């Protein structure tokens, strides 16, 4: 095993999703094709792929959490951009906080504030 590298979000409208994720992650895709739109966040990849017959009843048993520095500002930006709160922004112990949201295409994106986390070689 190396590291968690890629999280794929299936979307019903890849063009609209590309615009939304560019705004939400404040970056443009490094790879943009009709069947794969890849972003790079310090080497990690949120990826968009078209999905057929997608519903908002997607499985939520696994959620990838993206580390952030200001959880309230990120949560507010995503809600203002059209996401919905999948859970309320809340603490999970100590100063750790999480904020899972549902993007406008039904995928759950998790965000976590954890000042103790450090990348290891």
C-alpha cells in the first residue's frame, strides 16, 4: 500500500460537475476528458466520471474526508455553492471536526479539520 490517492465521484452531468468541483476545490482539473475529469490536491485526486441512471440514493457507507484548515468557511462555501449538509458540521473529539456534504449530483464529500494530522514518508 502506498497512500489513499483517488476518490471517484459519479455524476450525472460531468460538465456542470466540473464547474462545481472547480469552484468547491478552488482549482481547475489537470485532466479533463468526457469520461474522466481529474483534479490534483497536493497529489491526491478527486475524480469525476459520468454515471448512468444515478439517483440521490447513493450508498454512504464509505466517505472520503479531505483535510482542510477552516472547516466552517469550507462548509459555508459548499452550501452556498449548492451542496446540502449530509450531516451537521460537528466535533468528533477534541478539536477534530467533520463536515460531510452532498454535492449537487448526490455524492457525499467529507471534510475534516484535524490539526494533528501529518503526512508521513
